[in-house]
């Protein structure tokens, strides 16, 4: 730009300024409106969309599909189209050149014109770049495969306890028992007859920190026969999952810690009304999750009876049917009543192997089978005697004075 | 009384001078697109304030970072709101700063005499992206961890010096406590200092040169 052009620009600018507006209040007013709008937008996003809860970082999780932040996605997508051997050109040279050009733009673009139609080259180059970035971002988002199911994410203490209890039921009960009481292990391959000490005692709770529990679950106790459960050591659990188990143990067994009321309610097995017929959904599932599922699930080699779903409980295994609605001598009931059942193949022993279920839990199973073994709460309600379906009650005889 | 106080302050602070040169100056008539610069400034301020509040409870160590964020979200009064604003503010920042750049480009505002305003603006755009990149790791969740893993791998593809660059970024072979410490310090000290300084120069230039007008056919 030569002196004459500079001169002309300055005159032109002075003229525009002359017929312009005051910075205060005109511009300040507009800026305030926009700032306020953005603030409302942000508060709205924070309240109504929030920040998605993500599981804790787990370097051992190889199934996680890494993605950069959305505003770097275009670069990520762009690199996919660059052949591997010259990947560095796409990763460093091209972005480096773009940034350099961006910095030096005022010195590269010597065109003195300012109106868009007189700067067609610059405008179209920028348009191509911007459209390219937008298109690559959209393409990257569209082609992103959904993240595989990872660890359950538990936010509040109550959620953690509930998730932890479920995981404890799945992974720990077969050796440590439903209440961490331990004892002799029955029916676990390789550990048959091993006696496990209680992990829920006051001694244990008072002398072991959360970190110790975490590490024991993560690495296992190889000398004592406990396999590692942490994914980094060949187990199935990520760090978040192990933490929920520790939280569950601490809040449930440590008498110095008070379990939140919500969590206690959520983990209690729902009580039954006097004539109520229990359902799988509400009652039986809760018991099964705590006492049975640890051994009776897919992937366990030592038995063929699975209890993860209603259908499995009714029909899985070589001895099916396991539950015949209305039959007090259904296989499942005889097994938990610890009765001898000769002549079955494979054999069915008393369940749970080490210790009988509590009387009230046996009662729930008994009433469930006799009441027709309903699956959902709605079905159970339909089967339950209700005031409407019950035969009309005779009026109470009036008390004679 | 008020005027007496004002006069006393004015004598010492030069308030009238500031008012005349900053607030009471003529500006070419412009449209709403020209508010994006001050919108960016507002967002920087908001990110700064919410960020300062977040540092009260945030712990920059891999063992505690995730839990400290959980505590901010579930335990601290309105912690979820502060984090929500900071989280979405980052996204909005990138969008607003980028559109602000496109506006100045379209209006040819980078030309004489505002070349340096543009250069400082590019520094601010890159610093904004840097803030996004370093801030993303801090919650130490799966998304953050893996995004940083791939992000720091990109310079590693450069021949010869690449692996060294990746090591410098990570402070070791993998993402570790050192990476988190480096990103945290970049996020709350180095980059904000750079941004504050550059915004100072950017603003000085804007006030000194005035904002550009919308070019017409004769320009």
C-alpha cells in the first residue's frame, strides 16, 4: 500500500467516523445485549443439557474409541485421507503452513481493495477452507461409531452403592458370600474347600483403607487364590467399577459410616404385603442378584443353570423346567429348601451351597411359585387377590350391645 | 460532594481523559456482527471467573482429579452450574472467536492500518484452541484421557523430532501425572497470562485505531 492509498483510507475512515455513532452508549449497548444473550445461553446449556457424566480414565480399556474434542475433529478426519507414509505432512506441515499464512495474511494479501467483490480470490480461498473444515467436522461426527458400553458411571454416593452392590453380587459372592462373611467355598472351580475369612468384620473394616480394598480387588491376592479383577491385570473390571464395590463395602459394613437413607432403601429387598404375590421384577430378581447370580450366570463353567433373566430362571439348564407355577415341589424350591433330589443329571444340591437363605426370603420364593411365578409387577398384581376380584365380603355383623 | 470526590479522583487518575478517549469517541456505524469481539472478551472473563471457582476444589493429580470433579458436580453448592458454564463456555468461545475472525476477514479489517491487530488476533485464536486442548484433559475421564492420547500423538508423526515433541507434551512416554501437571499449569497460568497480555495489546490497538467500517463498493 503506497502513501497515497494510505492517505485516501485515512480520509475515508475519518468521514465514516464523522457520520458514525458514539462508542458509549451505542456500541456498549449492543455489546451488553450480546453478552447477556450469551450468558443466558450458557446458563441454559448448563441447566438443561449439563455436562455428560463420563467414566473415569482407564488406560487399560482398549475398546474405547479415542476422539479429540469436536473442534479438532476436522484435523483428525483430514488425517484419515493422508497416506500413512506422509502422515506427518498432514499432521504438521499443512497445519503449520496454514497457521503461518494466517499470521502473515496482512502482508501476503497486498490487494488494496476492501469490498468483497474486489477480493474474489481471497474470499473464495477462505470460503473453501471454512467449508472444508465444516464438511470434515460433519463427516467426522457422522462416521463416529458409537462408544461401546463401558463401565457403569455412578455419580452420587447412592448410585455408587447401588452399582457396587450389583457388581459385588456378580463377582464376589461366590467366594465371599452375600454379606462378606466368607467361610468354606463350595462349588467354585479350583478353590473348592478353601476357607475364606470374613471381609465384612469390624476388624477388617477398621484396619483396611479404601485404597487397600481397591488394590486387593484390582490385583487380586495370588497367594491366597484370589484372581485379579482389574482390567489392567486380566480381570473384567475398570477402575470406576472397582471403586463402586469399595464404596458399597464401606457404606454397608463399616459401622462408623452411615449409609444414606436412599441407598439403604434401594438395596433393601422389598417387603411383601400379607396377601401380595411377589413378582420376578420386584422381589425375586433382587434376591437372585444378591445370592445366586455370582455362580449362575453366563460364562460360569461349573453349572448350566443361569439366573440372569426371567426366562433363564424358568427354562435354562438340562433339568428344566426349574419352576412350575403353582408347584410347591418345583426344582428351584426343593433346592433352596435343601431337600435331597436323587436321580437328576446334572445333580442339584442344596442352594446356596454354604448357608440356607433366610426364612423370609424362602417365603418370597414359595409365594412367588405358588402364586403363578409372575414376571412383572403388573402380572403379579393381576394374580393377587384384590378387594374387587375377591368374593364380595359379607357385611360385618353389627356388634350386639 | 460527589463532584468534589470525582474531581479529586480525576485530578489523580485522569478519568476525563479515559472517558474522552475510550468511551466518548466516534465509531463508524456498524452491524451486530461487530459485537463478536467484545462477546469473546466477555466469554474470556466468564471462563476466568468460573475457572477460578473451579480451582478451589479441583485437584490436579490423576488419583483425585476425577473424584474432585465428581465432588464439584454433586457436593459443592451450584458446582454443577459453575462447571456447566465453564464447559459450554469453552465450546462457545471457539465458535465466537472463529466467527469473529471470519468477520474481520470478510470486512478486510486486517489491512492497513490494522495488521498488528490481526496478528495478535491469530495469537488469541491459537491460545483459545490451546486452552480447549489443555482443559479437556483435566477431568481425567475416559473421553479426556483418550482425546489427549490421540491429540499428543499427532506431532509424534513428524520424522526425527516427532517422538521427542510427543514426549515433551506428555512429560514421558504415556499420559501420566506429569502430563496432567503440565496441562494444568498451561491451562491456568501460561496460557491465561499469554491471553491477558495479548488481549491488552489487541484492545489498545482497537482503541487507538478505531474499529473498521463496513466496506462499500467504492472501497
